[in-house]
């Protein structure tokens, strides 16, 4: 992908995020499709591509994507299931763009739907027990705890910077009717600092709460968008992705991520620097991930994340609005549909439809994705997508 505007996002949909809502992933996805159809006026039969994220609730189903087509009444000529975890939404747009340009399809639903908090738990989940459990780690909380501790040792870490991130995103969530009701309560920096440790130095309020929900966007060529009479459209103009960053090295710096590769690549394609970014919607399963994103993409230097956060207005009215829906931290993480939450918020903002939290001059946005975190390394997938208005 180079900077060109031949691909357009013309619609979006998102369910309310719920805790143990009891609905299936298929049901949630159907609501998203209905929203997109109503918003764009498209005939569902014109949707001939599906780019769908894997889930935690349907992981055992090897025909997840096929059955989703059946449930939604779609007959795509191109379909892909993306196993990029929280990077599947941003990665799905890049893959949809490639398929459209190759003539495999014309209009793609990039979809993520998961009912993780309502599903029966699986023994294995996202982490192979034979690799992870012997270390004493049973999931990302322990791994991010190690990562946070290592960063603190190498660079120093100001807890008040993480507190600011938590409070900023919670204030945004209070203005987001789709945010999980349990999280739509005011939060102070003192509340954050006094929250209990879950994997020291990781606090409870550093972490996401697993919920249910779905989201999606509709992608087509700009030429077709005009034929369809799309009222609004935005364009993906830069994209970077890397999986298993420095995977061939036995010992790596756990505080360095693939964003050091994906970020500069996306910016170069877009012809931008970090200073040109109007809004940022980073993947935020843990607050330390936001700090590292700022450093690795180039908003500040290594070890300077705390000061950058403290010295930057990250509110929706600020110079660099951050996760204006509340992000996963304060809106809830709808399983592996979590990455799509921030993606849809970027589209909503750029369409000028964010209501009381609307950003002024939403000319562009950076959206990042993270997928899985193994033991003794940084996260396994890093994606950076830049969107721009027409």
C-alpha cells in the first residue's frame, strides 16, 4: 500500500459492549451488518468479500468464517479468516484492499465478533499450555507484568503517566453509549494508583475487562464507492505489519516491539511524520502498550514515554486525542474483536459522528493492532494503519 486513495471505507457498525451478555458471536455480527446496511443503503448481495477475525468464543470451530457467511446470508467470492488477534481489524483492511485491487472482489465486510465473556472457557485459549504454563504464566496479565517491570528497570516509569492514560480514556468512555455499563463510572488518578496489583507492577486498572461485542467496516474501491453514492468515505493511506518481531534471535529486548518496524513503514507510505497525526487509536489491552506505542512509532524517544504522556493533551479536545471511545481499557474488550473497537472509533470520528466527544478537524487517524504476547518477548503481531479523509 502506497499513499493513494483508490480504496475507501464507506460504513461502520458496532454493538454495545456487554459483560456476559449471553448473545452468540453470530447474533452480534448480524447487528453490525444491519447497522452498515442501514447506514450505507447497500444491498447485502453486493457484499462479495468477507475479512473476518478469529475469536476466543468460536476458536474450536474451523469453519467459523464459512458459517458466518451462512448466518449473514452472504456469498462472497473472496473470504479470509485473520488470525492476527487484536491486529485483525487493521490487518483486515489491508487484506481487503489487496483483494479488491486484484479483482477478487469489489466490496468487503471487515468484521470482528466475539462473545468471550459468555462462552464456555477452553483449557488452551490463546496460549499453548505446554509452552506457557511451566513458566507460571497462564495468560497475558503475567506477560505484561514482566514487560512493565523490565521497562521500569531499564528506563524508569512514572505511575502518574499511566494514571493519566487511565483517567483520560475513562472520561471518553463516559461519553460513549456503546461502552460497557460496568465501566461507565468516573475514575480519578487516585483510584488508579490505589487499585490492587494483579501482576506487580501491573494494577487491575492497567488491564482490560473481557466482554462481548462486535464491530465492522465496509471497504470498497473509491470508484465503486462513488457509484454506490456513498455519502462519506475515508481512505487507508499507510500500513505496516510484522509478525514474530526478531523471532530468530534467542535473546531480545522485551521492551522493543514490532511497532519500530510497522510504524515508520506506515508513516513513510502516508508521507507523514508523527507530528502530522491528528488522532491516535492505539491497541490498549494494557496501559503500558500505549506508552510503548508512542515510543516505538516515533512520537517520542525510547524511555521518554512517561514525559510525553504527561506533557501532551490526549483528551478529545486536545492536540493528540487518544482512544476517544474509551478504548478497550474503559469501554471493555470484546474478545478478539477488541482491535476493531478502536478502528471503528477512528472511522466514526472521521465521519464526524462521535457526538459529544467529537474531535475537531478529524482529518486523519492512526490505528494500531497487537496480537498475542509470548513469554520473554514483546507482542507477536504489530500493525499500524493510517486513515485520511477525502
